[in-house]
């Protein structure tokens, strides 16, 4: 475990100190993303591309948001590439990058089998941060729903 001390200053008088235990995996992933965001899938695809599906989810408990773009092969439903934008904590960023790696090369059906617990376990998230990985699971569900809608519209128009 790596201990990170976070000190937040309020407007004038309020000061909060908190200490959170993060696994080294979370810290290393977060640092890697900061060093080279594009290499870790940070960004977005052209929203006009018909082979892009998008999911966006917010975490009600903290207000953080993840937007996930999947580039999908329309013949095979294989996810060929993934990009994300996450406004959130280190655990949410680390979970997002892990999800990007897990999703590349699998089908949309296989992607739906990935659960937030798989990500949380892989990253050794502390219990108080489990909800951060839920953002990723919810975003993939949304993106696949978006993909299914696009496919249905395509079939109606063909
Ligand atoms: Fe909001 Fe982690 S604290 S996603």
C-alpha cells in the first residue's frame, strides 16, 4: 500500500486533512496517465463516426463523471479501440485505464460480463473507493446500449 496525504484548503478558514490508502497499482496507473494521457486512451473519437458508441455516467455519491467511447467493428461487434474522459479521483482514472485495456479486442457481449468488482479487485481498491470502479461498469453498459440503438436504426434504414 501507498499512503497519499491530501490537503484541501477551503475558501478562507476551512482546512481538511485526509489520508487515503491506495495500492501501488492505482498510484502507478494514475502517474502514468498524467505523464502520457493519449497513450492511455484519454480523449474521444469523432462523434459523427457511425462505428463509435458512447456511454456517460456520473457517480451520485461524489459527482464524478466518466465518458467512454468505443470504436466497434459493425460486422463482428469487436471493440477495436477505446477512449475515455474521466472527471474524478485517482481511483476512477486508474479504473478507467484498466477498463480501456480490458475492452480492447473483445466483443460487446464479452464486455458486458466485466463487473466493477473485477476492476476493483485487480487494482486492490480500498473499500471506500469501490464506487469509483462502478463508473466504469456503468459507462460500458451505457455505451453498449448506445451501440444497440445505432445497430437497430441501421437495420431499419437498410
Ligand atoms: Fe468519485 Fe472516486 S471519489 S469516482
